């Protein structure tokens, strides 16, 4: 049986639909990623599944328990880390941990083994107030407090937003270890983090566009994709209007372009060299998650 089963969940606020017929399943010991931009509905979905708010319609169960009828039982084995840092700023690292252990009627020392690999980085600062920690350290502390009661299902709502690249990698390395002991559902606006998930759901404007493994998703991109270097970002909108170009999106220092049927790459290169100069370079590339997301949205 799937550890989470959601079926046609809907939610509106002030008449505006935030979730539209959301359905998915999560298998045990998986990292399931909800990938999408701000406003996609990820946090609202988390709050429903964590029994914090009610859906307008639809059903969902966790370990076979109904999220509305059995919410008290569900909360005993569920860990939820919200997007905003929600620990006590005036308490030290150690005091926050002890406080959350007492809330769950747990012994910090008895449960310390689960969080020990994460706490190693925090140990030198255990007397420091939470407000004085860096973004990455705050996230590690929040994760420790979320794990202190040994949950079997972990919800992480955009855990790496605003965190530096090194801390983001460290955080995901931790999740790969934790998934051996629990199931994890994580939301993120960062498309590059999708590759660390076993399965992903691409979300936009309250809808799930597709659920897939990352490799399967990227392999399904049916068009030839090219990366063009040497074109300034200000010209991307102009390129998108050219007759021979199907799609054109700016990706960092390059533009990802697909051609319309019967358009020739040689003709496009000749046109761009004339307009922008001989410094333009082009190469055929494999599609990534963000390319697939943009195509699905389009």
C-alpha cells in the first residue's frame, strides 16, 4: 500500500482555486519531489496532507489512515518542516532540541542517534541563539527538531530556499541517508534539485502537469534542443519571434532553442551571425527538467 494516497484534492481561497484535482501516490522509502514555482500550490498541498487545513473536496490517506478522521494518529508519526524558519529565536540550539523533544514526550538522549550526523555541524554552536545561526545552520537545526520524535514520513516545504549552494548540497546528501529510514516528500522551486528525487511531480498554478522519474521525463522531450552561446539575454524575446524558432528561453549564459518543423539550423546560424556577430556558438544538448517543465507549461 502507498504510504500517501491523494485523490482529486481541491482547495480555494476567496474563490480562487489554489489546488485543482491533485492526485498522486508515494511509495515507502522514496524521496518524492513537488517541483514548481512560487504560487504553484505546493505549500497548500503540504498543509492539507499534514492535517493543518482541510481540502474543499477530494480524499487523502496516509498509511491507510484518513487525513481528516484520523489526524491525531497521523501526527504521531509525521514530521513537518515548514518553509519559514519556525523555531524559537531566543532559545539556543540545544534548548530548541530539548524543547521539541519534550513536546513529543521523547528523550533527547535516547533519540539522538537519528540526528547525530546532522548535529555534528551544529555541535560547536549548541549554546548559540537560533537567531544568530546562518541560513544553512538554521535549516539543519529545524531538521533535527523535526526528526527528534523519529517520524516515518517527513514533509519538507522548500527546505533550501535562500540557502547557499554548498549548504543545499549538504542538505540533500542528508536526505539521501534519511530515506533509508523513512519516506520523504519535499517541495522546491529549484529544478536542479529534481535529480536528487526518486520521483517528481511538476506543478504549476495548482495543477500537477506530470508525475515521472527524472530520466523518463527528460527522455520524453521529443524535440531537438540546442544551446546558443553569445546571444545577450535582452535579445531572447526577439529570437522567440523569428519564424524558424519554436521556443527560446534564457538559461544563464545561454539560450535554449528548439526549431519549427522544416526549419534548418544552418539558416538560423547564418541569420544570427549576421545580426549578432561571429562569436555565437551552438551545440545540441539533452533536455533537463526545466526544459520539460517549460514545454509542459506552454
